């Protein structure tokens, strides 16, 4: 993951798999991703992602800080950035307290332009994410 702490701004994080940069804010000298989901819908309707290589069958550790203005689920994952959109996710319940979360994901598809992503649209409320890292698990 490049710029997982968002200290260099939004790039190379994008909204979905497009080219629009994600919204970031700076508070107290720290920059992080922040979005407010006004209405709950499909998880992928509010999404941020970064393209990177994912190796099919490899097991990854995804770590990130997250918090919200309400207790709510988010759906981080790894997978393809184009049809057939094969991916693996794990629902994480975040709270109003900034916490570090770590999940283990085994890729069920791979590509040089796959992605790490956060699907956030399933529940209403603000979502803040910072310090994202993704490593192949030994």
C-alpha cells in the first residue's frame, strides 16, 4: 500500500475503481480518509480503493485504524478491480473510538492491477480510516 497514512494527500487512493481521489481531512496535524454515508445502501456504493498486485492463493494481513460517529460495520477486502470483481472481504464493526483493526484475507483471485478496498455504503454514518497497510502473511 502506498500512502496508507494519507499524509501525502489522497493519491493513489480512489473512489471505487475510477480516478477520482478520495476525500481526506486534516485534523490536529494528521490527515486521514473521511466520508459521511448519508443513506445506507449497497456496501460498494460508497467505496475507496487502491490498485496493487494481489497474488491468487496468498494470505494477507490488512491493518488499519478506523472510527465513526456511530457504531457501524464496514467491509474491507482485497480482490479484482474489474469484471468478474472476485474478492474476499471480512466485516468489521467500528465504533466511535479510533482503534487499530487487523484482519487476515486469503486471495481467491489475483492480478497485477487488483486492489485493496473498503466498502462503506451498507450503513449510515461517518467513516474515518487511517494507517492502512497490507502485507503477505508469513
